[in-house]
C-alpha cells in the first residue's frame, strides 16, 4: 500500500516535470550530455544533490563571531 502511494507520487512528479519542460520548450542534459525533454525525476534529483545551502540569520545585531 505504501509502496504504491510512493510510486504514484513519484510518477506524478515526473509527469509534472516533463509537462513543464514541454510547455516552456526547454530541455536539460541527460547523463550523456545530450539535451532531453523527458528526464527521469531520479536524474533531476541527482543533479540537485551536490547543491548545499546554508543560511544563517542572526537576530541580535551585536553578535560578533570570533
């Protein structure tokens, strides 16, 4: 039951990604470096895997790191 739900969510996400690329007439590079408008969601997740974002917000204005 849970596996079926996971596959449904994955499939819907992949479908939305492909429709968005098609609607904007855009492509992304696949694993071989060729342009494709039908990437897998797994490949897109792997592309974002190396991006790390670290945000610090200090609410105290007198804080000075040492």
